[in-house]
């Protein structure tokens, strides 16, 4: 039987880099494009995605968009500019405060969750608008841990055209970021969605990425059961909470439900690759 | 009613070990067949067992002798990667629990069966007099259109009839009935009733009367019932899964091709048909197709075709 | 061989109504909810979706959101209020002008297309925010014609939790709307996304819904080839344009691409229904 | 080289009509095998035919005798509902065009074959001396994980060897090689080379050396080559489709289990192996597994197992 302590999430970073760089180059060019836009938050995920894109397309073909809100941590912007400066890519700063405040002026009672989600979606709308200007695709920056836990905003940060890091766990994002030269302070800092001051992913989630990645790897990638995982040494409540979270957030990973009535329904029996004819 | 029973399956031995020699074989009887047209919850054995127990209670109230649940009634249909999670071995506590429920009432439930080699089958189980008497593993796994069964499941390799309190029966699961060869085997194998648990998704809304798919199914059920002079008992589920509806319309069709009972479309229902298997006997006075059927010819020609194909 | 003129898109409206009302009731309650929010534009698609939802959940469980922009046709708002009034549902008017103008103040050069897409996405963000307030799901209002042609905004009007009309063509939307009592002026008016003044779907698309629905039905539902369709009497250029449009917009009907590297990847070999465990 | 050829297939007759009696059978020869590790465009026959013609031109420059393209090289892999759109009948203009290209150079391409009954097969075609000489239809259609082949395709029902300029060969497509029974049939059928066009998607990044899937494949190729003392020629594609990469690493493995040539991972490549089929003869001095193999025993035991299973 597997032991919780024995799980090894080490990846071959040279190989993964080659795969992900190839992915971005191939999928962008296949649709007749040359460029991507990416929202750079100052965190490790968007930094890594940006490094991958720059390696794939050349620094002249990556546009970084910084979208701070008035309460965003100023360090986030500094870190985002560090990525921009280190890679030498074009960038644009678009303050989302006017749009967000214009909306919540009518809803002063809105809590942090509503505000955070609205900001995440506002950023998506800006990335898509800027992608039209730049004749570019929108690069996604959600990692596998977030996608499985549903720790992200549907149609916000979870929305993109292509996502190079959606199949690697947060722990593996760190390995690859280090290997690809993402600045050390960005790799080292405490993960935060920075939707409000002092937000910390791990405090909010109630567990560390190290812990949950090992659990998710056994549960999702290796298909051990919840019972197996408890036997392997994971806390039973932790296992139950994570398993339920993965299940309950399945809707964030699936397209909208369409009521089937015809003989051939989109995404059910009308099935083509996204790359159809490319 | 015939009182001599087939022995309970020695778990997990295969159903085909049941003897074809069965005292009282051919005797006819009256019975009440119930169709439990339910809405299973996807991947929730606990909730579906409750639905099942509720329907069994209702069946007892209504003096039902044989109750049919739909295909995958214990699990829901679009299981995808949940298949191993909900699968049951023949000796599982859940199946023993169900067997206990069959002391006074025979019934058929649908579930995912896990074989000793850890293969997963879309199966239906016939329980009678406290034991699991027969298992049919779906042979034809639809993997087209809205279906992906072959992706998740292994394919059954037997179409067998089996003896029960009510005479010799056969079970076929949903798509199996779309292959006339499967219904033919049930007929030639001596079934007087085909039990057909189904999870048929609704589609086709151009017909002024009903769903396109219902018309097709109703024609199939009537065709076999009439041509083969036997009862077709079709238990179809209802409810929605990921936007796909299951249309219900469960029915018992008699050996004359007429409707004995028909459940509602698109909503939970519980229908009971009072039937007399003597009808099969009476209609076979007129319909001599079974008498005239040339098994040897069919077999010989099929062997020739297979020989040519695989030469 | 089929003839273009013989295509019959008549639906059994009583049956479709029953299916779609059941769909909304079932899928909403299954996730433990009672309510939906829906963006009511004044057009037939959102009106029909709203009538379906009211029949499914009761008028007290449907919240209509009207989201005009300063250049929106005032008739649109009147028609939207007609829906609200006829059904007696709760509604809220949220003017998107402040948010949109706050953004485009920095990009005065933006064309109608950019503005229209930004508005469609802004409306999505508002619907999702209001759904959190109302503890409700967001109801989709895109029909099959629009989804196949990609005539809609990705992560804008195409985003929702559940869409009752995504498998029926525009022509069929009209039949059902009439049968379900959507006010006649709404059923009769010229289809328009109303993203700019005087916009008309059919003028923009270059063909009528009647024409294209018959073509799409044969091409998509019946799987006739382009060659078959020309033989059936459709104009060859029209067939080619529509087929290419369906192909080129496949990306709008698929989730973001994730670069596969692991043994089990979301949406590739990690597959569960959205209704997992419901 | 043997100059006596099998007749061209009378289109569309089945490949198994090729005579097994072949003058010069058993004579050995030197030849150059090319592996065209390309990136097909999804659903674009036009662009893929161009890729194919380019690779044939390159093969002529490099004096290649036998060129292998990957599985579905003319169509791309994740075709889904495009399957009927890109399918080719054996008498299609495209196949005639390819046959013409084979006057001076034998080669294998992958495509979707449409049968006379309008069934669709994942097939590979062996062209030689201006004609289509053999078609292998993939038998084992993976329908798990990232694969959905059974959803769109019919399953082949033959594993046959066939005679060529280069002696007796067999073709197996990708997943076919994961079934030792298929490789066994090629071996017992007399193949001195297994040609294995593939479209293997990359996954597994924990290994410090290479992709997890590459390790598995390389072990499979070496196992058959060494145990069966024959050449395994594996042509795998590259490129990305909907985020899934194909990892390349095409190779020719010799009858001693050693690598004759290895193409790059994850990028277009063109590799040439100069081989001598006399190596098969020499290694079978040492490896007597084929001499000692008990075909009758294996057949008898399989018949027993089938008899038990289907009793």
C-alpha cells in the first residue's frame, strides 16, 4: 500500500518545459496567430505561464497586462513588473478600480467574495478585449490544484483560450518556475489570489499546497479511493473535504448544460476537436 | 404457480449453470408485473437503494408478483469515471440486502457488476425467493451519439434464458433490444417474457405525437411481442442527467402486440400489468413462426458467413 | 435526395415545453437551488428562457436583470419590462454605462466590435454577481443557431450555468415562444443583439434565420455533406460560408485547451458528469 | 532482392487473398527503412498529402527502400465526427495517387478506410510497385483515458502477414502492439519485420530520462524484437492536437533488441535505418523460440478457454 509520506511529485522540468513551450507555440500558430496576452498578477502561476509563452513565441509576441485594484498589494505590482522587466516583454497597466467601483457603488453591502469574483471576471473581460487589440490569444494561468479544487472564478481567471499549466500541480509549478528562471522572490512568496488585503490561499483553503497536492495526486492521478488514502496516512476529514470539494466543483470544469431535445446536440453528439481543420 | 425453483446461483458462479430442465416448465399462470419508473440519483447508491425499497413497498401494496426497475437503477446512467466507485460484486452486502428483499416478491434491478477479474459490466440482476437467480450483462454497449458505454464498461458475451416462478424468461438491456439477433436468441431459447430494463435518453421533437425515440422503441417492443408471441416488459427511467432527459413511457406489451399497460412519459410513475402467460400459449395457436423457425438453417448460414468473413 | 425547400423545422411545442420546463426544474433543484437569474434583453431568446424558467420554478423564483447601455434601443427596455410585467417576476435594472465608459475612456479608439463584446461580458459578470446575491443559477439564452454560427460572445452571452434553448434553432424558438405566450411584439420584431444602434442580426450575418436554420438542420442534425446541400438547392457560396463558420467557431463551444503532461488530465481522462453525485 | 511480387489487390477485395506461396520466400536482403516522423494537420487531407509527398521526395534522395508514415498520417488523430468526411475507399483517387507514387519506393500510410458497407476503419496501407498490396485494419481500438476510437470506428478482425519485395511482413497499428496476442500472430505468421505506425500521445513526466509513455513503448518494441528475433519498425507522429502532444521517438529495433535508429522526441524528424534481414536468420541460430513454439498446444488451450467461457 502507498504511504502518504512517500508520494513524489518531482517532475522532469526539462521535459515539461519542452512540452509546454511546444504546446503554446503549436496551438497559437495553428490558429493563424503569433501572439498571446496574459494577465500578470505578480504570483507564480501567471509568471510561469508568461515565461513559457516568451520561450514559445519570442518576447515580442507576449503582452503582459497588469490589472491592479486600489486595494491590491503594491508588492504584487512590483513582482509583476519584475516578470515584465526580466523577460523584456511589452506590457500595459489597466487599473480596474474605476469599473469595479462604478458597479459596487450601487451595492455597497457586497462582501469580499462578491467583490473578488467581480474583479476576476473584470480582468477576464479586459484580457479578451486586449487580445482583440493585439490580435492574440488569451493565455490561461490556472494550475491543476486550483482547477481540481475549484479554487478560482468561473468565467474569470479560469477562462482562457489555452492554458499551459492546467495539468501540473502547484508544487510542480514551483519546480518548473525555478527551472525556467522565474525570479526567486516570486517563487518563494506566499501564494495569494490578492483579491483582498492579506489574503492567503493556504489560510483560506485550510491546508497547504504540499499536503493537498500529494492527496490529489493519489486520488485523481492514481485513482486511489478515499478509504485507501486514509489507510495511507491522510487525515480522514481532510480526505473527505478535498474529495467533496473536487466533486462539488465539477461544474466549473464543464461547459454550460444544454437541454437536449434534437437528434444532434452541441457537445453531446456534435463532437469535433477545438483544433478541427488546423 | 410452479413451486419448483432453480437453485440460487452459487455466488459468484455464472448464470448459465442453471438447469434447463425445470419441473412445471410450460405451465402457464396469471401474475402482476410492476414497472417502477424512477429517477435515480447519479452515483448515489444510498439514495437509489431508498428509491428501490420504496418501490418494493408499493409493489407489495399492489400485490405485484414481479417488479422491474430500469437499467442502472441503483447508480444512474452517465457514471463515466464513477463506474468502479459504484460497482458491486455478486457477493456484496448491497446485493445480499436486495436478495433478502426478494423473499416474497421477485424483481430485477440494474447496476454495475464488478467481475472477479475486476471488469465492469452494465448488468441487471433477477432476484427471487431470497436469492440472486440470474445476471444478464449488457452485450451491445452503445458508443455513438450521446452514448459512451464501451469507454467505461466490458461487454457481456451471453444471451441466456433462465427459469423462474413465472416460467422461462430472458433479460435484455436497452441497446441489446436494438439487435434482433439478441431478441431472437431469447425467443429460440424459450422465453415467454422479455424483461427489458432501459435508460433511453429522449430526443427528436418533430413528431406531433411524442418523442421520435419513443416511436422507435414502441415499434421495437411491439414487433418482438407480436412476431415472437411473448410479453415484452420495458421499464424505462425518467429524470435528467447533464441536460439529457430520460423519457419513461415504460410498458408491458402482450403477445398480440397490444399494450397491456403504459406508464406516463417524462415523469415518475408506477404501472402494474395483470397478465396471463396463457396468452402466449393461445397466440401460438395462430402464430406458428416458432414452430416453423429453422434453427439449423440459420445456424448453418451464420457459420458460413463467419467462415467467409474470418477466412 | 432531400430538397432545400422541403425541410420542415416544425417542433411539437407542447412536448418541447414539457422537456425544457422539466430540465430547468430538475437541474436547478438537483444542485440544491430554487432560483435562477436571467438577463432580459427585450429579444425573443431571453424572453423565452424566462417564460420557461417561470413555468419551471414559479414566478417568485426567477429574477430578471435588465442591463441597458446608454445607446441601447429604448424599445428593448420596454420589451424587457413587458416580459417582467407579463410574468410578474422580480427584476432589477443595472445600467452598464458607468462600467463600460470607465473602461473605454482609456481606449476611445475602440470599435463597435470591441465595445459590443465588452458589454456582453460585463453583463455576464453582473449576472454572476447577482446570482450570488439571489442564491441562484445563471440561465443561458443562446439558441442553437447562434451557438453553431459562433454568433455570440465567448464568456459573455454564451456563458451560463444551464441553457434551456441551446438545442433549438431560432426558427423553433419562435414557434415555442408563440406557444408559451411570449408577447407578440417580441416574437415579431427584427432580431438584434442591440450592441449598437440599428444592429440587425440578419443584416450582419448576411442571411436570414429561416434560410440558415434549414441549412444547419441538414448539415448538422442530418449530417448531409456540403456537396449534398448544393445538390439540394442551396447556394454553393452560402453553404461554404456557413460550414466554414461552424468549423472556425468550434473554439467557442469547447473549454480552454489544457496542455496534457500527466497521466490524468481534466476533461481528457478525468471525466465526470456535471451532475456528479446529484 | 526477390523480384517476384504478390499481385496487386483486386480492389476492393480483402488482403488475405494474397498467396502465402511466394517465390524467393526466406531469401534475405539489405534495405534502407525510412521513418517519416511528421505532424499531420487535423482533418486536412490536402495538407497531409503534401507532407507525404515531401517525405517521399526526401526518401528518394536518401535511397530509402521502404518508408513508414505514422498511424492516421493522412488525417490526423482526434478526428471525432470528421471520420466519415476524411474516409477513403480503396479505389479512391487519393489511394490511386498514392499507389502511383510507389512505383520506385514501397511505403505505408495511415488513413481512415471506408468499407463497402460504409464502416470506417483505422487502417494502414502498404503500397508497392504501383499498387496497394495490403491493408491492416486496427483490431484493438483504445477507448479509455485520452482515447475514444471505438466511438467512431469499426474494429478490424484480422491479423495477417503478407509478402513483399522485402520478404514476409506484418503491420500492427499502435494499440494492437499492446496485445501480445497480435504480435504473436505476426510472428507465427512468418513476419520478419513488424511495421508499427503509431499516434501515441505523450504523458507521464516523473521519469528523469523521458516521458513515461516512451519508456513503456520502447520496452514493448525491444521485447518483441528480441523474443521473436525480428525487426520492429515504429513510426510515431509528433505535434499537438487539442493540447495533447504526440511524442515521436520513432525507431527501428533489430532482432537482437538493439536500437538501429532512433528519431528525436517531440519534433519533426526523418530517420533512416540501414538493415539486413539476414540478421533475423543469424539471430535465430541462437534464439530457438520460434522452432520450439507449440502452436498446437496454444491453439488447443485457447479453444478450451473459449469453450469454457462461452459454454
